[in-house]
C-alpha cells in the first residue's frame, strides 16, 4: 500500500537505495579498518621511537655526542683465551675511555657459520680474528676488509716483515695482520724405524717414501 497522493517507488529506485546502503556499510567498515590500521602504525612507531631513544649509541641512540664511541671485537677460542683477551680489552678501555669495546666471542665450533652470517648481513665486527684462508675467501678483491696501510700512522707496520704482511694481503691490499703462526709437528716411532732400518724423516716427503718401500 502507498499513501494517498504518493507514487510507489520504481524498481530502479529501490535498487539504487540498496546500492547506497551497501556502499555506506562498506565505507563504514573501511573507516574502521583504516582507524585500526592507523592505531597499529602509531603503536609501532611509538615502540620504534622508544627503542631508538633507549638503545646505546652503537644502535643509533639520541645520546650526547660526548658519549663513548662503540666498536665490536670478535674472536674464537677456549676459556683461557677469552679471559686474557677480555683482560686486555679492559686495559685498552682504561687507556682509551672514549672508546667502548663490545666483545663477540665463542668456541671454534660453528664460529665460521656465525661469522659468515655477520659478513653476509654486513654486520661484522670492527676488529676481528680471522683464519688465514678467510682473507681471500671473504675479500677476494681486497675491498671487504679495511686497507690497514691507511692506518700506518696508528699501527706500526715496521714491526712486521714484508713476508709477514704478505699473509694478510688480498689483491695487493693489506686486509689483515698476523698475530700467530701454527706450526705442524711430526711425531715418529723410533722403534718402528729401527726395526726396518730407516732413518728419521727430515722432510714431509720422506715418510711417504718409507711407506711405499714397505707396503705389503
């Protein structure tokens, strides 16, 4: 039924009303979603800002520029090496209070895996202990590690021979300095040599010759 004098709505008008109602409902849901998204984003921004303010200078804090600079130093080894290295870092800090050193250290097992992750993420330590083979592996062109010759006014390179420095070079760039050398030691059984009338080996090739002459 319709009121007297009024005209019934046509089907197109009713369809238009339904579309308007649907659009209004969708718009309302969209506004609620946008509002919730903005609240979440604001919360995230607040957390990030709090983290930025409260973290130390090495992570990008808002501390005074007079705060100590922070560098990372990494190495591997056993407990005695950890103890004397940490002791050395404390002595360094006493002489250089404007530099804070943060240590990254652990046992040899899986150390290279962690090191590889740091290198690939470009989050490696500022000063690090590395293996001889890593120089050419991680810095084949000499650019992945710093050119230490640029620090010759700080590091006395004259205490190293050219032969020593060559171990730390990659593509002609001095990327590392040797701190120790591993020396292989050969053990032999004198009784066994006497039994076969052999002389103690004087080079690495001699044991192979001895073995080839007495293989059954």
